[in-house]
């Protein structure tokens, strides 16, 4: 339980737990989530159902999210690293968007 307002939720738990977490975030007023967890659409029909439920909950509450099954978000100029990687990028004039987490962490 968090008493204060939450700007962003970063979730790295098993896929079946994500709908309940998204529901709690919506009820709390969270408007942004990063879902790093895997086990959704890429894992077959059961994962697709879970992902569809998360999307429905997000739409119901106006939650925008990155993911699921993603590396996360890095904002070097602010010292933010919301990923499962342990490398930090240096601030600079380059933005990188990739479909591949391993490529991003390798660069």
C-alpha cells in the first residue's frame, strides 16, 4: 500500500499477476505503467488473454503503458534507469528506440 500519489508503476512480476496490479494501479489513479514482465501474447493463447485483460483495464482507467515484455525506459539526462539491465547510458544527443532489448543493452 502506498498512501501518496503514484506517477509511474514499474511492474516485473509473473504475467498472471499483472491484471490485478493494473486494476490496483487504476483504482489508485496511476496513469503510467512500464510492464517489463514476459509471458503475454508471445507465450500463446493464455498469455494473449492476460494481455487483452491488461489492455481493457488500462483503457478503463486511462492508463498508458510501455510493454509488456520490454526492456523498460532509460532517461540518462535525468539519471533514470527503469530496466532490468545493469548498464547506464551517458547523457547525450542520441535517442534509441528498438524492438530488441538485447540490442539496446549491447549499444
